[in-house]
């Protein structure tokens, strides 16, 4: 069974019966090894939820199940008002549309090296959403401006810093107008200045009401950006609560040991 958190329930200004993402009884195995064991999690709309834990503990697998990049074995996943997985079956009517609604920003950016920043954002729209080139270019320019890269639109990835590349990746995901954004270790390859740039963009997105799920082992970053923190270990949610509760006042021994190891920057 998943360990029941001792903290107070998450308080949101959204209706409690309409979370952006709801996961119930999720199980996932790889080659007979149980990676997620009956995980329950609700992500309120417009909030940033960070998932922390040791490598191999199940945090990235949990996040990838949200847009069915990994298919669970059991459980239920609901995104908005649509149940996308239940009773061992994918129930999502359109996986391509799901992955537009639930965008993903990867650790290593995944930009096309032969395309400029604006071309990377344009291509995503034309290929994934069938948007015409003119509209796609206009939207790409607006989004690059939004993430502070208006002057870097014609730069190639090799000409940009890691933080700039990550912000292009965020703009590319935003171009598909998602309702939820997933971030897989978005700052692990970045220096402190670039991390600050990404943090600023995520804060602005949160202020605009974007729901975000973040997998990270960088606890100072998680503490700075998160409304809610989930510690997962051995496929179980061991503890969850506000960033201050989990990262400053953990109640579970495994959480405390993890925090003590990773709490300091660098």
C-alpha cells in the first residue's frame, strides 16, 4: 500500500472534485520488477507539483504515465474530465491530442540542431497540430518573446546557452496549448544563472494558471518553485505536502535522509 501522508490535504482555489490530473491505484512493472505500487496522486489545476526521490525510485515513470509515454499495468489516470487509462486499458480517444494537452519538456531539450529557435517552435505546431506556417510563425515569435528570447529567434541550438535552449523547449511545448506541462529534470544540465532563467519562466506560467508536474532531484529549485512536493521511494509515495513541510520538516525517516543528502545547492 502507498504510505498515507501525514500532512494536511492540499488546499487549492480549484474545485476539489476537478483536479487537473488524478491518479488512483497506479501500478507499473518493468521485466517483473515493480516500479510503481498502487500510487494515488491528485494535481490541482494551476499548481506546480514536484516529484522528488532517488534514481530508480519511480518518479520519472510516474510522470511519463500521465501522458501515456509509459503504459501502466493497473490503476486509473484522469486528465481534466477525461479518463485516459482504466482497468488495464488505454481509454484515451486520441493519444496525439493527449500529448498536446499534456506537454513535456525534456532534460536534454531535444531541439533539432539544424533548425533555429523559431523553426523548432514552428515545426512542432505544423507537425503535431496541423497549424499553417504563417500562423505557426506568428505564434512562435510571441512565445519566444514570452520566454525572453525574442532576440534569439534566429539562433541555432549550438549558439545558445543551456538555459536558452531549455526556454526554447518550453516555448515549443506551449505552442501546442497544453493544459498540463511535464518537466523531466529541467535544470539538471544548467548552471545557476540558467536555472534562474528557467525558474522565472515557470513562475510566470504558474501565475498564468498553467498546471505543472516537475521531476527533479535539485531540492533548492523544488523548494523555490513548488506548491506541493511528493517524495517517492521504492515505487511508493512516502510523504507529500507543501515544500516547507516536506523539505524543511519531513516526518518520515526516508524523506529526512533524502533531504539531508540533496538539500544543499550543487
